[in-house]
């Protein structure tokens, strides 16, 4: 999908679910890593992570666009448009927009390190390696060891 088709899809979704025109810009931004999309109020631009289209398909993309259109239309009207605002949550319910996007399958598969306390058997995960000689269990103070996949 190119940006012209993306813009046309966004205009159609805006008219169908919000009964309001979308007059600004929507682009693919491949630098987005942990989010499906974002709305930039200063430039009134919606940026979409192209990985979601490639990995999860057009239905996930439509959900992300609808979510970002909620931010967009509330901002244009001068209403609170942040996630915690009452107006934003109501508009999301009215338009059946998702609150969060699914995690990308390519991100789910990234290995997290698992550690276990040798005393209380507490298991916890970390993205980064922990020095097991320096740190102890936060629950009981026992020694921790890294679990090898399959433990």
C-alpha cells in the first residue's frame, strides 16, 4: 500500500465513522518501533507504522487509523484529545476504535531473559542481563540464577 491509498482509506474511514472530513496528512513512518501510530498535533499529521500492515494485515491498520482519527478530530475541535480524557474515551466507544494495538509478532518473538530466586522460587523476566553475583531477590533477599530456556 502506498501513501496515496493510505490517505484515501483514512478519508473514507473519517467520513464513515466520524462523519467529518480528514483534510491533513497521513504517512508511513518506518522509524516507529513500539507503537502502531501516532498523531502529531503541531503539524496535524498522522504517522503509521508500516510493520503493522505487513505483519497483521489491513484490519489492524484500520483499527490504528480509527484510533488516531479520534485524537485528530478532538484536537481539531479544541477538545481534550489525550488517552485519559473523557471525550477521547467516549469517541473511541462511539466509533468502535481499539484502545491499544496488538503487539507485533516479530516483537513477541524477541527473547526475554528469565531469572529465578533459589530460595523462594520467584521467577521474573528482564530485557537486559542481570549480574547475578551483584543482585539479590527483591522479595526475600535470596540468590538469583538465570534460567536457561527449557528450565
